[in-house]
């Protein structure tokens, strides 16, 4: 199996030398199934990474390991200088710095949009209600739906709900955002509004790791595209090179199927 990687430094429109996430020789098994193999990945602060690859290649598992929704069995994951171990203090610290948005928005249906956004800041961070509400309104404005604040999730479109999910994550003031196919469950006409929100976040310098099939988004904002197959990082490169000059046969095959 050839592993093609580029040692080229990221052209990073805004990435710094500071390291946000470092994964070193990480392996994970589900029972006897070796799902992630020798993963090495360094993400600089402000870098935008798009993770692509066929279904079942381990993309979700890899990003879920970064905030310990899944546990890795060997190697190291270091987030913002803190190594993820079974120490609960470390896990809490990392979770408080890493926001995540999923394909399914997972909003609380019995809470209003505003309450969805203030719940964790109030109960996990201990932020007073007034302040949590002001922050929530700030981020709801940012995702362009402040007028929906008092509605319930079921009253919103899928695209609006996903933007609420993004705003809700931002209310915890994360330093890193993980996205796992945030537009895959959306009707086509709603995909753009969610991507626009993500582009804006990227342009503001948020460190982002996004699993997505939206290759237009990858071209527009990614500093680096990572291609995974069968639990490995097969190839990574800046978007221009990745799309125009894929190195491995597996990447070529994948691109020929999705582009
Ligand atoms: P992707 O996100 O790239 O589609 P996943 O990370 O979801 O891939 O899954 C990678 C592989 O691990 C797949 O073969 C999947 O069936 C398997 N897998 C995912 N979650 C579990 C689990 N909780 N237990 C066992 N196998 C799993
Ligand atoms: Mg997945």
C-alpha cells in the first residue's frame, strides 16, 4: 500500500506555527476490526482541513477520536497541548475547546433555539443566563437566524437547524471545530446556506476539520485536503494539487467517482 504525503508547508492563508491538533501514529480497533491505521496528522492553529474518502474509510471515527467520542488504543492525540488519555480532566478540557457538528443536528426538540444555545454555557460553563443569552443571540445573528430564537427546532428547516447547531457549538467558544458531513442530510437548496456559514467561520480563522463531500467548499477554503481509505491517510495536499494532480490510484478513482 503506497502512502503518498506532501511535506510541503501549508500555504495557510492564516495558519500559524502553533499546533492545534497533533495525532501521532494513532491506531484504533473496534473489537478485532482495525479501523484506523498509523494515523499521523498535524493541524496548525487556523488551518482548514477537509477530510474526504469513501464511505467506511474511517473519517468519522478519526474526527470522533479528537474529542474522545471514540477512544484510540495506541499512539497519541494532543489537542491544544493536552494529551488525550483516559484522565477525565483532560477529556473535559479538550471537549470544552473542541466544538462538533454532525450530519444530524441533535438539537433538543423540547427546547427553544435560544435555550438550545444557552443550555451548555449555563450548565457546563456556569455562565449567567443573561450573558449566555446575549452570546447566543450574537451567534444566531452570525448564522443569520436571530428571528428564530424563540421557536422550537421542529419549526425550522433543515438548513436553519444545522445553522443553529453551528451557533450552539460556537456559544461554547471552541478553539477548534469538527464537522462530520454537516450538509449530507440536507435538501440541495439548503446546502449552500450551511456552507456559507462554514466559509465565514473559516475566513475568520477558526481551526476546522471538516469531513465533507462538498469539493467546492474544499477548493474554496481548505488549506489541505486529506484523503482516507481503509483506515489510512492515503494522500494529502493543498486543494489545487489534490484535485488537479492526485498521486495515488485510490485518490484518482475516488475523484473520478465524485467529481
Ligand atoms: P466513514 O465516516 O469514513 O464512513 P466510519 O468511521 O464511520 O467511516 O467507519 C469506519 C469503519 O468502522 C466502517 O467499516 C464501519 O462499519 C466501522 N464502524 C464504525 N463505527 C463502528 C462501531 N461503533 N463498531 C464497530 N464498527 C464500527
Ligand atoms: Mg462518516
